[in-house]
């Protein structure tokens, strides 16, 4: 009986089944020197065994030019649609 409880707990640890997801939301930060700056897009996912997790897709177009604003938005939307697909499959 105790062994089965341990096995279930281990299975739940690796089970990241999403049960809810929110659309990407723009996240801003106010700086004294730069003003109102877009940091990126945040997608909130609620998992069955792990609670709510926030995933940030960073826009660093103004800092390092590694990820453009359009690419950050596309990454967030792709992640959102993938989680929605996983929810519908269940």
C-alpha cells in the first residue's frame, strides 16, 4: 500500500498535464530613464499536479536584439496553442 502511494507520487511529479491556459498578456515595466517598456508576453498555465505556472517570453529587441517583439509574441502564441491542444486531447 505504501509502495503504491510512492509510485503514484513519483508519477505525479513527472505528469505536467495542463488543465487551463490563459492567452498571452503583455508585461510592462516602468523605468525612470526609459519609461514604459515591454518586457515580453506572459502565458499562465494551470497544471493538474503542479499548480499555476507563469511562462514569460521575453522581448529583448531594445536591449540585445536577440529576440524581436514579433518573435516573442509568436513564441507565446505557439506555446498557448500547444497547451490548448493538449487540454483538448484529454
